[in-house]
C-alpha cells in the first residue's frame, strides 16, 4: 500500500498540492519556534549582541560599527544587513526583527529543501521525511532559537544547492547565475562560505562530459559572481585595518576535542549523542558507519547521479575545511552550530540511501498487511531523539529563556544597578567579563576583562586601560568566559574598592598603581 501510494505520487514535477505540504510542515516548525520564544524572546548570545549593534548603527547611518565602537571586521556583513532591513521595513527593534527573520526563514528553508530532496530522490515520501527532519532536526532547532547568522546561511546554502541541481538537470545558464549569486551572499553571511565556493567548483570540474571550453566558461562565470562579494568585503577590511578577516589566534581546543565534538554532533542528529556512552571505540565505530554510508552512495552514484554527488562533495569539503580551520584558529568547539549547514544535505543523502537501497526491498518482501511495520519502525528510529530534543529545547526556552534572554539575566541585580547608575558609571572607563551583556541590557560600552591563572588581563584596543588612573570593573559570577570575582579579590584587593555587591556579581572601583 505504501509503495503504491508513493508510486501514485511520483512524477517528474511536483504539483502544487505537494508543495503546499512542504510549506505546511515549515509553518508547523515556525509555530513551535514562536511558542518557544514569544514569552522571553529569541536566544541572545554575545555574537547576537554584536550583530544587532551593527544593525542599529546601520539604521543610524554610522556604518559597520560594533557595540564597542570598533570596526566590524571579524564577521561578515550580510546578517546585520538583513536585520537592519527587517527593522527598517517592519518598524520593529533589531531584537524582534531577528525573531521575525527566523520565523520566515524556517518555512522557506523547509520548502526549498523539500524541492531539493525531490529533484534528487524523485520521491515525494522521502521529501516529506526531509521536511519533517528539518522541523525536528537537532541542529536546526538549536540555531533557529538564537539570533545567529546560521539560519540565513542554511537557507542560502539550500537555495544555492537547489539551483545547482537544476543547472545539472537542464544545463541552463540562468540557474548557474542564480546559484552563483546565492553562493556570493553565503560568503558574506559566514566566512565559511568560502568553502562552499570550493565545493561547487569541484562539482563543476567533475562535469567531464561537457566540452572543455564550455566548462571553462561556466567555471569562470561561477567564480566571478560568487567570489565578488567576499573580495570587496576583504579589500574593505584590509584598507581599514590591515587585515582581510580580522585577527586569528591559536585554537583553544585540540584535534581530539574537535573530533569528539564532531562525532557527538553528527550522531545526535540521527541516533543518540555519543556522550551518552562515553566510549571512544563506539564513537569511532559510529563515525566510520556514517562515513561508510556516504562512501557507498558515492560509489553507487558517481558518474550516474551527479546531483547526489553534489551533496556528497559539499558534505566532505565543508567538514574537511571546517575541521582544518577550527584546529588552526581560535573558534568555538565543533558542534551543532558549526556543523548545522551540512545537516540538510546529509539528511537527504542518508534518506535517499535508506529508501532506495533498504526500505523498498524490505517492503517488497513482506505481505501488504505488514507494510506499516517498516514505516513505523523507520519513524521511531529516525525521529525519536530529535523530537525529544526539540521538545526539551522548546520548553526550556519557553520556561527559562535562552542566552541573555534567560530569566537569571533578566533578573540580574548587577545589570539593574548598572542601568540605574548609567550616568555615573560612564564617567570612567569600564571593563567587564561580559561586555556584550552590559551593552545589551544597559547600553554601556565596556572593554573585555578576563582572568587567566590569577592574572587580570584586559583585551581591548582602548588605550585607557593603560592610561586611566581609575576604572570601573563589573564582574559577573556566571558567564560565558570565566569567574573573575574570586581572582580580583585575591590578586588586587589592595587596589580595589567594592562599590556594590550582588548575588550574581559585583562592581568595583580600581585605582591603578602598577599593573
């Protein structure tokens, strides 16, 4: 019955009713996202504050200036531009505009992904699985509940893949141009978009059946359009700061830590997080099993299905270059956020493999009355953990809020005092271990303060740290960085006067002697 139903739905083109299903599933995800965030707001991290501050400055006509008054260079400009555009046309604040943007991007991403899955698999059933996988997907829910650039990046990547697949199917140059423009926007949404250029370039080079001259022209066209935005931005950065993409420090994590984060993220998408087992051998076997599945698809489709190969090339290229970059530069630990862009391509590849190589063969060998069993089992295996994760994350966001919108931040006594004493505090330079929080809640610009092995270190380009005789220190006990309160009391007590102390932090006036 299932196979016959699928056969009746199988056409070379999607009809409007089938496409409505994709939109409907995406709207379910948007409704759940709205439910999870309407009480406290979208999740706000330090990165989010930086993006929204740039958007505010763009609306004020100040240009690409961050919350600390410095040039916006370390991150690309597309996401702040999108926030500013939504704020301008909707009349909403940048904070609310980020939520509105995510609520719109989720159904759009689901719709485009459904069409992409159908073009590759020719199965409406698999396309529905892909759409539900997005709505309940672990990394998708993780990044869409925050004001991050990943949702926009994921949409643009899926859109670019769709038109690359259309180009492979039809060989129409207009599809390549649309794909190239999308990839260009990718590069100025996240710098990792440069890897997407490389992946798509590899795919064009594999089109060996085409004439050399034609392939050369296509490659040149793609490279020119897709690389122009990031080249202009890099030149702008270099002219202003002498650096193309900002400073790059040594990695905070080793190869083993990044490898564990990679394995934990990938396995949690489709099975269970490997940290439930704490077994390195099991981690290795699970990772090998997943890679072997992708390699099997490569062997089966190379030279026969260039569309599937496009996704595989993207998965490998993105993962490899991301891993190399994270090991050699100061970035976050590899996890759901950094790997989220390859979730949709990987889901399509694995579902395509399962459906055509396993599911159909199993169903054809059992009685029709029993056809519901493999379908039900497939749903249980594929969706159990993602659904549990989605419900837990959504309920946590609804009850407590995420990031700086969490209740403990909104009820912070230290923040409340900083708001009240705003005019008094800004008369002197201010340093804190949470400059983004101080700016977000109190609109106070502060230098970054960190404590490393009983040494107080201020990371800022502001020379007042070395010149000012007095500075205010706003120290939070729990934050994204470290607990500076104990270090300050033990190392600098003779030079520090306590101004106010609260349950979540303290404010000090430090009179400088010798630092």
